[in-house]
C-alpha cells in the first residue's frame, strides 16, 4: 500500500494550473484518478480546462 501512495505523490506527469500557474505531479491533484483539482489554489479543475499537462 505504501508503494501506491508514493506512486500517487510522484504522479505520471506534471500538471500546471491555468489559474495560479503552479506546477505539481498529477497524483497530488486527484484522490480518485478521475477528478483533478489544483492542490495550490483549488480553482483549477479538470485536465484540459483549468489544468494542463506540462
């Protein structure tokens, strides 16, 4: 289980918030793998909408 958490923290890709321009691993922006929210500002939502891959 610890390995899964580390994988989620590192994420597969880096994301960038279009609102606050924060960059972070994909895994820190989701709890279920389907819904994404910027962990910095909470306003950037959804890959392709408020978040983009960097």
